[in-house]
């Protein structure tokens, strides 16, 4: 006579632990998607190539130079990611940073070399500019691309008017600005820490809060989001205000890094870099898709490529060519993955 023993899944803490490990592994793999793996591979190729061509390229000091140079672009790319996910776009972020840079230096000088007043005024101006962009888009019913394209010209002109087209102020004798521009914490530049904290905060906002889920919903299908009771207008204005705030922080760091308020030098072309990084990082330009991790990898790739070209003495104009080519490649890849028909070609 044989007996059969029924087997049941183990219960208790012993069974829960493997399940928890499996969940953590799945979450990790979900974050490392195909897009991010492609960026990691491309970054490894760039680092290896320039490392072979120049012995000093992979040195710790040069890696710090790359990180510092990429910080301002990274800040703007992070918030550009948010607005693209939401179904919008902001072409004026570079000009906004230029205005904030000038304002921070001029307010610093006017307030008797008070760095905190200079920074506070710059952030306040950034918030106002962001709210203005959002109001024009939402209540003026202007396409975001057109509205911020107008802002690109207007804010650049404003920065030049305020500064008379020249660098303003001198902040390298102020310990606060010196700390922001040249300080180190645990071996890393303070500027890099600011980017890390900002990126982490935005990542947590998008991934783990109702606000983030609503932003994805608006970009994915604004009609469905509206029917679900989401106040789209309020979200759009808030997102553009966030962009203005972070652009102001980028402008302050630009002032700290260069030693004076810069109306255009240093902020010129930042909008293209931010959009390129967001697109390379996996943002769908129609909205509803994107992540901060991919954007940061794209920022690192652009920074490594730009530094490598500079170290090799290649004409700086080729950097713009490379950025434009990468943006086109990113959009082409998105179109192919989405399966959408190319304009003018048969389905």
C-alpha cells in the first residue's frame, strides 16, 4: 500500500523572502530597458574609443570635467523629460537659464554681494517665466513649440537688454558661489550633487506619486485624462513653472561656474542639448513615455562625446553636427519602434 503526500507551497517568512527577491529583481530589470542598454553600450564605445586615442581621457580628473560640463545640460534635460512626457515641449530653456544667470549676478551686486538674495531673485524670475510660458500655452491656446520658440527669442533678448549684452557682476570673491561652482562633497563636484538630487526627486515624483502617474496619463491620452477628472490646465502650468525653476538653478550654476552673469555665452544651444538628451533617453516626442534614468545616460553620452572631440582637437562645430545627427537618429528609432508610417511614403 503506497501513500501519497500532498505538497503545498511553503508559507511564512521563508516563502516571502524569495518572493521579495524576485520582485526586487523584476523592478531592477524593468528599469534597465532596451533603450537604456543601448545607451550604456554606446557610452562604453565612446569611452573606450577616446580612451585609446588619449591616455588622459579616462583619468579621474577628466571624468570630473565631463561631469561638471554636463551638469547644466543634465538639469535642463531632466525637466525637459517631464514636459515631453506631459505632451509638451520647451525650446526656451537655454534662454531662461541665460536670464537667470544675468539676474543672479546683478541682484548679487545690487544687494551688497549677498549671494542668497541673488539666487532667490533668480529663482523667482525663473518661476515667473515658467508660469508665463504655461499661461500662454494653456490660456492663449498656443502650440507649445511655437510658444516656447517665441520665448527662446524673447528671453534671449531680455537677458541682453538687462546686461547690455555684456557679462555682469563678479562672484568669484563670494564663498557661496565659489562653493557651488568649484566645491566638492565626498570627492564629487557640488554641481554634480545638485543634478543627482534634482534627478532623484523628479524620478520619485514621476514613478511613485499620483502626480507622476497623471503626467504620464496626460501625455499618453489627454482626452482620457480629462474624462478621468485630471485638471490638465493646472498640470501644464505647474510643469512649465517647474521648468522655469530648474532653469533658474541652471543659470545660477552657470554664473557660479563662469564667475559672472552670462546673457548668452554658456546658455547658447542648451535647449538643443536638453531635447536631444531627452529624445535619446527614450522620451516619445508625442508624450506619455520617458524616464529620468535614460535621460541621464544620454546626458553622459553627449558629455563624453563632446569632451572627447574637444580633447582630440576636433573643430567645435562638429559637436553641433553630432548633436543634430543623434537627435535625428533618436527620432527615427522612435518612429520605427512605434510602427507609424513615414510622411509621404506608402504604408
